[in-house]
């Protein structure tokens, strides 16, 4: 399965890495902050996909109920 790269996120990620390194001058702190940011991003994406799936399921239920009437 081919996965497309979101170039905007990729560029923003490298800008954030550069800024954090510029402020801290430490690769360890930069890596830690980056790991936390990626974890939060993953959790927010998972939550968003879950909510969208629930909304789609409700829409399908409503359409099926309308067809039965």
C-alpha cells in the first residue's frame, strides 16, 4: 500500500525541529519535544478518525431508517 507524504506537514516538522534546536542547542531535548509533539499529533488524528467514523455510521442509520418509512 503506497502512502503519500504530506509535504506541508513535513516542511513544518523540519521548521519546528530547527527552531527547537536553535532555542535549546541540545539534540536530546529537541528529540524529546519532537517525540511528545508526534505522540499528541497521532492521538488527535486517531480521535478525529473515530469521531468521523461515528458520524458516518449515524448518517447511514438515518438514511436506512428513512428508506424503511
